[in-house]
């Protein structure tokens, strides 16, 4: 990684601060080198990046056939105007640029009316973002090559799928690309020879998760692929789609001090939090940006470059690929992982959010606690809780270590009563085993589905056994996650069927006559 000699509290030469082990005031960094001590990623693990496409000529990426990390990929943008490449879907996911002109932004009858005002409120020309090259580099940019920056998983293969173009992307294109990425056939598109284990979505739209998105995500999960998505950047609003869909690993952005960064959205759908870049100051160089591969072209591509403290990269779009890269490392370490095991490992190895250490600069107002999101009221920097910011801060080293030894831990759930009945306590016991010489030291019980008959545990949820009392006949489901003293973890799910309470016969009482 690109590290300075030391992390300075006032930057801007903080380099790839977010990959370091936490130190001093920098508490949200992900400790990537602890993970790299086990693996930098396997070329057989594919991470799909669904974005604006990629620059294959960037020296920190490059084509896999020429020693780089980028697989051929595909262009799923069906609208040629949005695609900006003169055609619809094809086999070339190269990014031609996504700039818009002032005329396009001001044309009320055009596709790109008020696409981007550049923050001015007026119709202005906007430069190409090279967004897909940035996100791809945060997953898999080379390390040790003496230039640029390093991705979180420099050894994995990156599958670039173009789904965004000028101004926007169509949901149907994104959904088709998600299916194809996971190895599911899509009409009119050649089959994918390199199915992905991880799909990164640094994109989003407003509104609730649609049935179409949820169906696609369910199919992808059934293929064993993990979907990682950005929370969104509307300053404390609700999580965007598809990050608000069930089963997605949704990522919130943190400041270097571990608080929610002002631009990030939040909510109960968040799975985990990771650095998203923050500038601290209001003028001059950005102090804690995310460094990424990019291009110097304002419109079409010109020359390869890297973002820095002056050409900055910040956003939940760049938190998400850090998590996706770490998930790629997890699959490289333990190829048989399921999406549920990945989620569990990320959550249970996450570091707790800080409760002190942040300020609002020149503003003397104390940093507040994060609250529920609102579509109408901004919520800027705040101290996170697990209610709205996910399980904690991403710990790459701990996550990879946990799955490295997962095969040595087996979680089992035993139901004490053969036929549970409504109104009576149901005792669940951990029948867990670990490797010789190691001991189970942690238990966590979760109610996955109460089935309308159970709302909560009636006992502690961090012991070897737990109790629930159903209030009617039906079924409910629980999950047990255990950890051993080597940091390995495993989980098991159990469905419990409950019979109706027995009818107690009332004895006949003689009547007087």
C-alpha cells in the first residue's frame, strides 16, 4: 500500500490510511495487512464490479491475459445514448467516459436534463467520473509494483460489467448483469465463463427494494455469490436500492475517527461500516481521501492517473469495494463459504464503534448519536450504533482469520423437548465442537423468524443454551453462532415446530335439582 512514513493527524500525506491497522486518531482503518499475512487473494476468486466500465489500460489494473487482474467482462448498457459508445450491449466494458454538456443538462426534452448541476444549481458541463475504474482499483489494484495504490485484494480477478453510463443506469441492465455475474444465463448474452463469488454495487436509487431486485438477489445468493452494495450518499437519508434489499451486505461510510461521515446514508439495513473518505477541512487539500485509479480525461480517456488530496475520491461507493475485496480474500482463504457464513464472519469480527474522539471542527456543537434516517432532514457526522450503522467497523484481518479456521468448528443446535407445545418454554442447547486443544468461548443466539408465535428470547442470548416461549402453534427459526479461542466461528440454523397446547379436560360436576 501507499503509506507515508507516518500518519499525520492533519494530513494530507495520510496515503492509504484506510488500509492500515488502527492507530491513534485513525480508528476506522481496516488492517488489511493482517489479512494479507494469510492471503492477498486467489486468481480463481472473481469479484464482479458493476459500474461505468473500466479502463483496461490503467497500469494498476490491466488485462488478466497480460498479467493484470481484469477479466474480459461485458457491457450491459442497452441504451446507446446512455452508453456513450455508439451501441448497446456488447462484449466491451471499457469506459468511454460519462461526461455531460451544459446543453444536455439544460435540454428539457432530452434524456440528461438536470442530470448534474455540479453543485451550482445551474446547468453546467460535468466531467467524466471514471467511477468504475476507481471502484475496480479499490478491489484489485496491484501491490508491490512501485506505483499508484493497492486494492484490498490484489490477487483476485476482477470482472468489469458496465451497467452505468451518462447520468444513470437502467435497473433492467443492472439486474441482468447481476444474474450474469453469478453464472446465470441472460437472453442474448453469451454465458459467463468466469462466474463471480462477489458482486460489488457502488450504485443505488431511491425507494423500497422492488420485487424484481429481490428476485435477482435471491437467485444470486442461491448460486453462492455475495452481493455487496453502497448505502448511498444523501446525507443521512434511508438506504438506497438495492442496498435495502434482503440478503445484501450493505456498507456505510466512516470518517477516519470512526463516526458516520456526513454524506453517508444509514439505517437498519446496514450490515457493516468501512472508511469512505473525509476531508476534515473546508479548504485546501483533503486530509483523508480514498486513493483510487482514475483517468485524466475530462470527456474521453486521456491518461492514467490516481486520485489524491486534490482530485478527491470520497463516498459510500468507495467503502463498498473495500468490503467486497475483503470478501474476496475470505473466499480465497475458504472457498466453500456460503453467503450466510460470510455475513456472519463480517459481523462477528467487526470492531465496535467509538463513542468519543470526534468533533465538528470550528463548530463547538458536540457530535450527536446517530438516529433513524429521514428523507427530509439531513443527518451529518454522528456516533454510530448497531441500530443504524451495522455490526461495527470492518476488520479485514479478523474476518479472514475467522474463516480460515471455520472448517474446524461445527455449530449444532439441540432442542431439549421432542415436541414443543404452545405456552411452554423451549430450551435450545449448543452441541458445538472445535479442534483438539481449542475451546468454544462465545455463543450468540438470534431469532431469524418468529413465525408470529415468538417475539424474543426469554433468556440471555450469549450463553451455551437459550430459552423461548411460543404463544401458539406453528414454527419459528433460530440461528446460533459460536466462536472458539482461535477466533474461528461457525453458525447453524434450526427450525422448531410447535404443537398446540394440550386441551385440559374439565371434570363433570353434578348439578343440583
